C-alpha cells in the first residue's frame, strides 16, 4: 500500500499505542541534551498535541486557528528534516529510508492543502484530518523506531554536532529564533502516553 493510500484509507496507524511508546522510548534513550534528536522528538510531541487541538476544536475560528498552528509546526519540522536529516540518512544510513521519508512529507503537504478547501465544520474535514493524523503518527513511529536510531549509530560525533547546528538553523529559518523554547515547554506538558487524546487545556493558537 502506498503512502497516499494510507492517508486516504487509514485513520488508525497499523502499529499500536504501545508500539509507538516503545519506539519513542528507544529514540529518547539515544537522544542527548540539546541535540537534533532531542529537538525532533519535541517537535513530534508538539505535532501530536496540535492534531488533538484541531480534532477537539468546536468552532470554525478554533479549527482554522488550530489548523494554522499545525501547518506551521509541520512545515518547519519537515523543512529541517528534509534539509538536514534526510540527506544525512541517504549518505550515512539508508537511501531507501530517506526516499520514503521525503515521499511521506510530500503526500502530507498535499493532503494538508486539500484540507484547507473543506468546510471546517463538515464531517469531510474531520475525516481527512483523522486520515492525515494517522499517516503522520505512522511516519513518526518509523522515524523514532528505526530511522533516527540508525542515523545516530551511523554518524560520528563531529557529524552529529553539525547536524544539530544545521537542524536548529533550518527550523529557526521558518519558526523564528525562539521556536525551540516554546516546543520544549509545551512538550513537557504532554503525557508520555501518546494514546492520550486530551492535550493540556492551555494549548492554543496564541502559543505561537
């Protein structure tokens, strides 16, 4: 099944909540304070919470604001991965993984664009957002469970430092110089159980 098929047909990712927790724990154990993996994991937590905010929004204004916030962090995170981490994967660990990751990002962008054309209060909007969420959760699972650990093991310490510096630069290019402190503070509020569908009540569009 292609990634597009998964987006169109799948709401619930094929892996379980427990599988995703184990993958995150594996990646977190390999992360080092302030490195590219730590920041990427923080982004993933923030993306998950943004999906929950959007799915839980009750008005047109709330849904549009939540979708804007989700699009911003998805775009910034994807840009940093595509400019820094995926080329490193292709050169150091797995060209196949890098290619799949690029494809997954491309299809997510297409579906996010299609979402903007739908009535925010319609069932089609909610269904498509659920499809996108499922595909993104699976993408995150693949990164945390295998792609990131493989990259970490394949590179030497100097290259690891370079990736961190470049990852920060590319994310900041889109989100601004203070972008990392906000995800760090907000991610700390998100339960480690990724199956929890109730994000902190103080999350919202104003946090950006």
